C-alpha cells in the first residue's frame, strides 16, 4: 500500500527493506545522526537492515539492527524511521522483520532497550508485540555492555521479546 509523506502529503511507494551494504556506511551514520550514529561500526553493517525509498534514489528512510550476542541471544537496536514516514506502521514492521529473522536464525531470546515514557512509540510497539519488561541487570547478563551503553541515558526500559520458535 502506498504511504503518505507526512510533510507534503504526497503518496510514496512502499519502501524496500534490504541488508545494508558497505557503501551505505556514511549515509547510515548521517541517517542515524545523534540517535546512535556516532557509535556505528563497520562490522555492524552485516547485521543492519535498511529501508530504501525506491522512488528517491534509494535514499535510506529506516533502519533496524539485529545483533547476535551468542547462545541464541539477539539484541534488536537502531530502529529508526525517517520523520516524514512515521506513524504509518513502518516502525512496527521493522521490529517484526527483525523478530522473524531472529526466529529463523535460531534465537531463544531477543532483547531491546527503549526510552522510558509509557507513550514512547517503541514502548507501544514492544507491548503490541508481546514483549515483557525486564530489569537492566537481566539484560546485562546476556548482552555486552558496549551495546547497551549506547542507550544508557537515565530511565531507559529493557525488554525481552517472545520468539515463538516452533517446538519450543
Ligand atoms: C520508534 C519509531 C521507529 C516508530 O516508528 P513509526 O513508523 O512511527 O511507528 P509505527 O507507525 O509502527 O507505530 C507503532 C505504534 O506506536 C505508536 N506511535 C507511533 N508514533 C507515536 C507518537 N509519535 N506518539 C505516540 N504514539 C506513537 C502508535 O500507537 C502505533 O500503534 P498504532 O498504529 O496501533 O496506533 C520512530 O518513532 C523513530 O524512528 N523514533 C526515533 C528513534 C527511536 O526512538 N527508536 C526506538 C529505539 S528502540
């Protein structure tokens, strides 16, 4: 279904989600900006998915990262949607995509960090997708600190998402 631009109201084609490529690195840093862009490392490109606006030179309009942390654990992070495309279900689709990938990669647990406000969009999405809120130390046992540290501004919330593997 076409999307609407929230700035000018024009209709836009459905963006395409693809694995990030090395050529995306500087563009990704710019897109992520103050939201974790400074901490982006080249080796993470292997775990990042980018949403591209096919009607606009494949410009990056969204991201999601699924970082393997060993022992069937994944960390879902860097979920961002360009402002002009927000509130049309894209953020939820990015979370769903990453969870589906985690499932097919044999995940037992997927963790994420969100801001603390109950009305923060990522908190709403986490609840809609059945995530349970956990304590920071439960997350720290499974996900390495430099990753969590990106978001360690005061008052974040920590989540475990259901993976629903067949037979588990
Ligand atoms: C979080 C983010 C990715 C959500 O993207 P999005 O495409 O706007 O999200 P969706 O349209 O899928 O919205 C999902 C739910 O969040 C809620 N929501 C979205 N934007 C909201 C807003 N500004 N205020 C309140 N609720 C909001 C809605 O309840 C929506 O559910 P509904 O469709 O059933 O009403 C986007 O806001 C963003 O890029 N924020 C900056 C980066 C960030 O904070 N990332 C989260 C890190 S975990």
